[in-house]
C-alpha cells in the first residue's frame, strides 16, 4: 500500500536525511515542509510554509489527502528566552499538526522529534543513563508542551504517535550551521591555517558523550513509522557507543594532520571565531572552496554548549533494542566519514 510522509523541517539536517532515505523506499512518497524550499525531486514535493501562520498552513496543506505519516523535525532557536522558545515552537507544531489533521484523513502515525534536552542536559548534570521513563524537570521545556498537545489532540482519534529522542545529530549538510561535525571541521581548518594545534575548546574534555548519526536516525524513523508496537512509545536513539572527548579529539586531530591539545586555556568559540570571517574568505579563495557565507558555516554557540557539558551525557537505548531496532554506528567512523565528505565537496580544505 502506498504511503506518504509529510516531513516538517525538511531542510534541516534531520529532515533532509529523513527525506533522502524515505524517497528511495518502495511505495513511499514524501512531502517536505519548510520556509525556504529546494526544487522538487523524484518522489518528493516541497511546500513553502510559515508554520507560525495557522491560516496559511491550513490553506497550503489542503492537498494532503493521501498523507499517512507526519514527521515533525522543525525547530526555532530562542535559547536566550526560554518562554519565547516554548511559545514559538509550540505554535509551529500546533499549527502544523492541526493542518495535517484537518487535511489528511488517512493519517496513521505522528513522529515527534525530541532530544536529550528532554532530560535537562541543557541545565546541568542529569541522571545517567537517561531513560525514557525518567521524570520531567521543572519547565519551561518546549518538548513537554509539544508532547502534551499531541497527546491531547490524539484522544479519540485513530492515528497514533511515537517520540524519538536523538542527541547531537551529525550529518552532511551545507549552510545548516547547527551541525557539530561542521563546527569541528571549520574550527580545525581555521586552527590549522593559523599554525595552531587542535585545542579542545571547553570543559567537556574528560566526560562521557554520545552522538546520533543522521542516517541512523532516518533509518530508525522509517522503522518507527511502520512498527505497530511503536505506537504511543518514546525511544532514545543514539549511535550506541559512548566516548570521552579527550580520546576522540586525538583521532580528529590525526585526521586533519594536526597536534591535539587539551583545553588549557579553554576558549569560547563564539568569541574567538567572531573575527575569523576575513580569514575564512581568504581560505575559500586559496583552496577553491564553496563560497558559503561565514554566518552559515558553523554555529559556534552550539559548539560552545556541547564542548562545555562538564558532566556525563548518556542515554539508555535498551528499550529501542528490545523493540527490535538493532542498528548502530561507530561514532569515530561517523566523524571521519563526514569530514571526508566535507573535504570531497570542497566545503573544507584538504590540508
């Protein structure tokens, strides 16, 4: 039976990988929703929408009669104002889900992307390993508001929902700066151009960390979309391994042909990389790189957050395996593969 997935946040790292994976599956078509959209492609139709405008959403999604699955991976960052972050991200999800429900009578399942912030990793040390049954922290947290709205909206309906919680999703994307692999790659390239060692920039150096490969997440999303037992369940989704930055950093430095250095002194990427735009433009010309605007190259503040988690971050994926998803990714191999892709695509210099 033909199925149609509607993916909100279609141009982000998560949404892009989900679309690319779903479109190649037999009997699937995909509709991607985003503010700025690419050209349509085989098995994929894109719709430009403003998710903060409910009337526009309902009008533009009026042709979704065949949609069977709704995957929500959209996000707007308002970290400086937690309540605005809740208000905006809840409104986006509510408006989109309402329009989907109104225009897709064949809807079978909603998949909502969350993350380790559901456990409060952005606030400080958490219980490890974090389990799906852990109690919520004191709000605000927009994940909670989105989930509560979805639960209430589903009551009395035939469609079901599944929540996936990846952590630090890494993939190949250009012009999407909230991507840790690109943050590391750009930082390494600039450091090497300046003749510096690859110095770890924060306090997370000795602590345990985890990642989620974007391809793994896309494959898990398809599994969750089709597996009946996933209805009304929440799953942590990570690569399945843990690492310490003090060990991983040496492997990354070796890849770039650099000396690894500890965080002495620690630095703020946001501050230290603010004046490197001119240098990057010189590197673009020198190494014939893609001319990506410096502001879209890497989100340095995101790197500062990840590299300054001075506590272990571990999600328990036992439940995911118990339900039947057994795939995994070696995180070191993931990073090196992505750095190679960025170099081969002339996003990063081959130096």
